[in-house]
């Protein structure tokens, strides 16, 4: 099943994108916040999509993997990016 294969692929690469606050002392605060938002505040399906997108670097490649058009994937990726940006702005207001 295509969905199971993608979940398996996500699980393979997820450790590479995992959030661990203790290792970010040398990273800029901005990157630290973005990783925190993606790892801890995004719903799991959105986190999977954006992580796989980061791995593929292409909506066309990700669309082929999901069996969807690149337009559909692009719309979802853009929606998730907007969601991340909104959370980032909210994150700054909490400080």
C-alpha cells in the first residue's frame, strides 16, 4: 500500500529531522524555533508531508511518491508553510 510505504519512509528519515533542544545551542534562535514548531506543534500528517518535502526538495517528486499531482502537493506544502509562519509569529509574541 502506498500510504504504508510513505509512513515507513517517513520513519526512516524522521530521526534526521528530529527536534532535540539540547543540541541547538550553536544554532540561531530562528532555526531552533522553526524546528520546535515543526516537531511539536504541527499535526502529524502535516509534519510528515513537510518532512518528506524537505527530503525530496520537489513537489513533483513528492507527488509521484504519493500518487498525486504536483499541484495538489504544492498547495498542501504551501498551506503548511503558511501554518508554520503563523505559528512562528505567534511564537514570537509569546516571548
